[in-house]
C-alpha cells in the first residue's frame, strides 16, 4: 500500500510531532485549559450551592449531564473499534488511526466518568457506588443498571488503558533512543527495558490478540449497558428492545466522527500525509456511513413499530419527539446523523478531506443532540399529563458541559507532545509491505 | 466451475412442479391452516437470502475465502422467485393471523400481500443483478452488492415484523428485524461452513491456504455466536426487566411449559453455546468435520427457533410439512450441487 | 558461547533464519531480536503458541466465578427485594460476571505477559544491553566445548 519508507525516516517523521511546541500550540492549550477551568469553577459553584443551580428538576431529572455522559462514552467507542475490531479483522488502514483513537478513548472515558459524579450532586459520597464491606452493613444493588454502569465504565477504562499502554511499549523503546535528559529516563522506564527479543514478541503478539478479543465484546456491552440505563425503565420511548444495538452503532458513529475531527488537523499540522493517506480516510468514511445507516434504521423502526402497536403512550411519545417542544432539535439530529452522511455514497466526497472534516463536526453535533432528544423528551412526557414539563439547561450546566470539552481537548494536546501519535512499530511493519494483514 | 447450460431449463419446470405440489398439499385435506407453509417460508427465506448476503458482504470487504465458494452461495438466487410464488399461496391461508379479525391500516390482507410480494420481487431482482455482475467480476458488483444488502435488510425486516411478529399482534419488539437479518447472515455462514468443509475434503491441494480459510470461517461462526448471544440477551433482558404484562406474555408463553421451555434452551444451546465452546480451542477451528457439525447445529437451532416463533400458528401438519421441506431441500441442493459440478 | 549475526533488513533476516533452520540448527538454540513483528518467524521456528493463553483462561474463569460469587453472596447476606425481582436474579448478575470475566481475563493476560517476558528488566532499565535500533539480530547458541 505504502511505498517502502526506511524505518529511520518513519521514526523521525512521527517523532517530529514531539518536538518543542510552537506558539499556536500554547495558545490552543491555554484556550482549552481556560475552558476546562471555567467548567470546574461552575462545578465548584454547584457543589457549594447545591444541585438546584442546574436546570434539572421534576419531571426532567436527567438533563445534559447525562447527555454528556452518554455522548463521551460513545466517543470512546470508536477508539476501541479501530484498535481492536479492525485488528481482529486485519484491516490495514487501522495503523493510521489506532494510536490517536486509543488516546481519544482514554480521555473521553475520563470525561465521561466525571459526569455521573457531577450529576450525583453530593459528589463526595460517590464511593457508595462501590461494593465493599462497610459500616452501613448494606451492599450495592446489583440489579440496578446504574451499578452495571459503574462496573462497565471502570472495566472499560482499565482495559482501554492497558491496551493503549501495551500498544506503545515497542514505541517507547524507540522514543528512548531519541529523547534526552530527564525525558529519556521517563521513556526508559515506560519501555520496561523492551529489547524486541523473540520471546518478548511472541508473548506480546499473543497478549495483543487477547486484549483485542476481550475489548471487542466489552465495547459492545458497555454501550449496551449505557442504553439499558434507559431501556430498563418502562418509560415510553426508552423501554424498547432495539436500544442496545442502536446505541452501540450510534456510539461508533459519533466516535468515528470524532476521530476524523481530530486526525484531519493532526495530519495537516504534523505533515503526516505520507502515513495517513486519503485511502485511509476513505476507509474510515465507509465505517461512518455504515454506522449512520444502522442508526437511521433504528430511527425508522422505532416510530414505525410504535404506530404498528396499540400503545397510545408510545405513539404520543414519538409524535412529541418529532413535533413537540424539542422538534427542531429532532430534525437537526435527523439531518446530521441520517441525511448528511448519505453523501458518503459518492466516492469523490469520501475522499474529500475538507468535506469529511465538516461532516464530522455535523455528526458530532447530531449525536450530542440525539442523546439530548432521547433523554429529555421521554422524561418530559410520560404517562401522566399532570407530571408533564419541559427542561432548559442552566448556565451552570452549559459551563460544565463546555468544561468537559475543554478537558478532553487539553488532554489531547498534551498527548500530542508526549507520546508518539502514530504507532511507529506498526507503520514500519506495514511499510515493509509484508505485514500480516490481508 | 463451469455451469452446464443444458440443465438450466430443467430447474424452472421443477420449481413449478414443486410449487404445484405444495399448493395442492396446502389446499387439500388435513392442511392445518397454513402453518406448514409459513414454517417452510420463514426457514428457507432466511437460509437463501442469508447465503447471498454472505457473498455480498464478502465481496464488499474483499474477503479472500469467498472466492472458492461464491458460485455455490450465489446459486440459490432463483429460489427467491420460488419463495415469492409460495408466499402468494399464503394469501389463501391469511386467516392464520389474529389481526384478520381486526384489520388495520398496516395489517390488512391486500396491503400485506402486495407489499411483501413486491419486496420479495425487488430482492430477487437485486440478487439476480448482483449475482450476474459478481460472477463476471464486473466493477459494478460493489454497488450491486450494496443494493442487494438494502433489499435484504428490508426483506428480512418485513419477514420479522409482518410474517412472524404479527402472529402475536399487538405484541412487538423493535429488535426483531435486526435480529432476523443477523440470523440470516449467521445461517448463510453456516451453509458456507458446510459447503467449504465438503469441498475441503474433496480437494487436498493448496492445503495450507484452505486451512487458513477454514479457520477464518470458523472464527466468523464463533464471532457470530457471540453476536447472536448479545442480541438474544438484549431482547430478553429488556422484556424481563420491564415485566410489562402485555409484553412479557410472549416470553412467559415460551418458557413456562414443556416442550417450549426445553426448546427455548435448545435454541440457546444451538446458536450460542455449541459454536462458542466447540470453537473456543484453537485446533477445532481447522477440523472440517467440526465445522460441518457446528454448522448443522446452527441450522438446527434456526429451525427450532422458527418453530418457537410460530407457536400461535401451530401445530404443524407433520406429513405436509415434511414433504414441503423435502421438496425445498431437494431444490436447494440441486441448485448448489449443480454449481459445483 | 554464542554467535551473533546482525542483519539490516527484514528479507535478509528471514532468509538467514530459514537457512539456519534448514542447516540443522535446532530451533531452541536460536534467539533473535527484531524491531517489529515478523510473522514468518513463528512459522520457521515452528513453535507452538506461548503460555500467555493459560493466564488468560484462568483469569477469565476466575472473573466469571467472582462475578457470580460477589453478586449472589451480597444479595443473600442482606436479603432485600427491589423492583419485584427475585433475590438471585440471574440475568443482571450475568452482566456483572461477564464484565468481570473480561476485566480479570485482560489483567491476567497483562500480568502473564510481564511475568513470561521477564519485564520490566529492572537491572537493565537505564542501560539496555544492546540498543538494536532497526537492526535484526540473530544469536545462535553454540555447543559447549
């Protein structure tokens, strides 16, 4: 696929990203950091004053904190998809994206994990969620989807971290040769003294395969469990069997969009066109299209079956979703997630990086809105008309939401300067043209 | 793998004759209200559309192992036409469905028959076009494969929602459609497994490569068993947890009494446990005998599961059903066998 | 003592390795260092997959048992019915068991990798014995004289 590039050249090209940052980088980091800190100030205010400063109340007790939680967990998903699933399927283009995507997974999960804690209100007792023998003499309720979440998200974060780190061990051994001073010491420790011996590689390859094989069903189960936070209830619009696969597909859709959002500028600023080619973007655009089609299928099936059945509450719920208070958001969501991605059937557009970048931004917006629409509309209109109501996020909630984005992008900027942004080892293997990929 | 043209005309008359026999059986004495016809339809449409879908997906992702099997997997295409004819026979048996007492805007006799027949014909057309282009290795085969897959998803969703789910009207589950087309691909892979293992025995040359292909196929079956397990669990968990009377009744009917309870467990065993545990060790994935066995178990599971789904329409008139299955099986094997000549 | 052969690229490495094995050097006597995975190596040396998988299996089974153990034990130690579900509700507990299977399985594989590859190499962390860079190195153990 790639013309053979000498390994030294690959090392230098990739590690060039880790050179001393320029002014633009510092400005970007400053901006993201400020947004993050502003978000934290909002959270501090909420902690001090109480959850009343947020717009969530009766009947919409789950607002944009939960929206953000689901959104960020979803973003995390495509990192695992690209690194684990494509590894198992032996798709060659994975090498161009996997490191960036895995980093994205880890950071997105950190942000995601924050939001349930923010939503708790009394964040300082979050450890009640963890099962351990305690003086309250009571255990957590394992029948509750919220506890499944605790297990699923923490396991997912752990396994993603392990996967991320294991993938980098041979690369650290490369970085340690180039780094100087205290950085050299750090990379030496991180590389664990890796020498690329036969025995090391054999165990390494096996470990990587197993981690990929574990991560694949894990990633499906995590977003299924997130979807069950909703589907286990009996609320119209939430209690439906298609939710789990629909959420998983939606997660991969949003995550793939985020990968494109991140990698397009990365490729441009670090001049990695030789390694991340248009072909690779085309391949990832196909994943985006595919998941968008699955999501659209669910968009059609849900209201169609509500109309098929005889349950008036379900029918009213889907009517409200499309034509009620949040109708505009619903149609923006349909446009971003279902209609706009259809353009990817055109090969020229799949290969147009600018178009892909803009599209990915739209899909990010669409997927955020999707979660908002699902969560809020079902709560706003349930069975009892006396309990109906609407919800608007308060300024504090919006501040914390933006803070989440600030944290994510700050972490990503730090990643760019501290870790190799592409898998050097795998690119060497691929560039040899004889890699074990079909 | 050259097709022998002299045999082609023979197939369509045979199909007509079989259709005639089935029509006679279904309208004759002891016909049992059409449950045997419906059972034959829902089982075979899954297998036939599944085989073609597997070929189409493999063409899209450039899977290598398909090259040796493509002719076989594409050969059942004419059976889609046959299935359309059989479906129209269902028009005489439409009283099978409870909604016939209270026809609505979606579920009423003319619309039901017309939309399903149209979708079947569209699927048949898409399959014909795809098969022709794919055999010629035409560049347009990719778009043809995508079109077929769209038709396939639509057709399987209608099979799920219209043919099967509406037997329990107004009960519904939104996952049913997706569940059906995943199962169709799964059973298509199982058919591919059987065919590949058969061929593997006959031809010994290029053994190393074949072994790799067999392993890939077995790994796919293994992966699909997990996927199936996930979908099954998803559907079960939501209904079990919600415990809404109008919804949970579907499960209760099928897991409280014998023999349904045992059959339900058998389905899980066939679709999930057997492929998962038998293919867990590395070595079994390359044994042709094991791949055949697991594939047969999966197809058996599909059969039992369709029986469970059709519970409201049962009992099956055994003799008629056996004759119909036999006829279908012969036609299917004839088509596949001919392509291997 | 050992004989060291240094090769500059992958093709030469694979060729040399094949040559050695065909020349009658037993596979156990051959050691190698290479900068990225070379899948032919396993093929040429004909070794069976390493023992990491046993760690994985043990970890996974432990996780599964632990998941059911934890949920069933805790629910019985303070029997409290919630949501009208049976005390020991298999479907949700299965989820916990499933997640712990994956968690323990992955962590055990990770630990097994460390253990089997003798990583981290504490003594040599800051001064790796050979910094191979992008070279391929074959070391052949010679018979003791």
